[in-house]
C-alpha cells in the first residue's frame, strides 16, 4: 500500500484548557472531515470531552486509562486496529481520516512515535500532522510554567491560536512572536470559538510533498532557520535556562550527495546518544545513485522510511536537514553527522529573536 492510500492521522494536542475539544467539534462539522474517526484520551474515571464531540460525531473512541504519552500507547494502537477491522461494520462507519486528541499534559512525541513504529499501524495509517492548540489568553503563562506546553509547540506542523476574541491585540502579538521563535516553520492560525478553515489542516504532510514537490519547501521551511545577523546567543546553564531557551532549531546543509544508509546510521547514532533531546528531524536529501530527491521525517528516535519525490522543488540540489532539539548543543549534532558521513557540513544555526 502506497503512502498516498494510507489513512491520515492528525494528532491534536495542546495544554490544558487550550480549546482542543472546541476546535475538534468545529472541524468535524465540515465536509472535509465528515468521515473522520475520533480517538480521545481522557485521564480520570469521569471524562466529559468525548460527550461534547459525540454531539456532532458518532465515531468516537475514548482512551481513559491514562496519558497517551506514557501508559496507554498500546491502547492507541489497539484502538486504531479495531477501527480498521470494524470499518463499515460493527457499528463503525467508514472513515477516511482519524483525529487523535491527547490530554493537555501529554508529550506528543511518544504518541507520534507509536504511530510511526508499530508495523501493523504503519501498513494502514500515516501520521499526517501534529496540530497544537495554544490559548491566546493564557498561552504565555503556560509556556513559562510548563515545559510540556513548550514541547507541544516545538514539534507542531500547525499551531492554532484559540480564544483570539478574548485576547488583547498586544497580548496576542507577543504570544505569536514567541511561538515563531519556538517553531518558525509551523503556520500560526488564529481561531475564534474553534472556527478555522479546514483547508489549513489539509495537505500538510510529507505525503503531500510526494504528490506536489513544491509542497516540500513549505513543509521543510529551511529558509526560516537562517541566522539573524548581529545577534549572538549563548545557551545558558541548564539550571538557569527557561523552557524556551532549551529548545533550539537549526539546519545542516551538505554540498555533496549522501549515501542514504549513512544518513540513517548517523541519525540512529544521534538518537542513541541524545535520546529524547532530539525532538524532530526533517530533511530533503540528494542521495547517491538517485536522480530524484528523498524526504526524511523523524520524531525522536523513530524515522519514517525515506519518501521519493517526483521532482526537485527548485534548482538547489544540496541536502538539508532541519533539527528541533531540547537541551542539546547544535555543534554536537554537527560533529556527529560529519563524523559518520565524512562530508563537508554547513551548520546554519537559528538564532532566537528577543520576545
């Protein structure tokens, strides 16, 4: 089964009270998502969110034994299997996509990893996008106080700014600037009462890039990680640094074609050495023996199989890798990659702007 025919899964995350359920209810009223299945993770014996969603949608499964990021990843995998086997029967309507709503305290990376590592799930589903809801009123305080909130933003493909009708313009602008520092690549979409254009959440994944090569430029967004001149950043000691300062993103460029097996070996070595400090990796590769570019996508220590594009998006044939890391020196990544690949590597760090 090709990637284009796999069922897309959208991971909807965001801190407590960020408006995830309101956003989901609104999305499910649109024709584009009318045939979506929904998995909701609720902690506690009595959950309410699934009742709110069930008002507008029938295919809702509740995972309530714990937090998806730690105790119930197997429940998520089992629920996806049950949806697949029951599709069109057993009271389960046919579905063309899936939403997974996490709890507000969930780390999205392990959830994404579960979708990318279970062999059976990977035969039928693909991770399409990580969508993070951020409260326009309280988002700044949540980023200050909770590193889960920072990580949810850092790994997002789309950021939805909720409750914009309740936030002052200056408050919203300051939060938006901070979000762009944490994640310069993800579009920030404002929402009022959870309402956004569904098209903003469609065709966001690497699969869209395989169909239309120019999409990979937007997905990778490497140009947004260029250093800002005249600004110097020194990473503080871990005990002194804020949650934001520990999250860094940067680009590596390679002037020569790369052997795919060496790239994957280098990424594997990095993940074994740095563990969960590597949050996400995205790349466009010029591979030895290939005339077409290959796309790499990884979340923490799990990497999807390389995806071949139908054409190069532009005239630049250099390989590029975008890293999002936490509490990890970019120079360490640079030296590790250079050591394994044996090629010239250009480190293009992203220097955070002041907020």
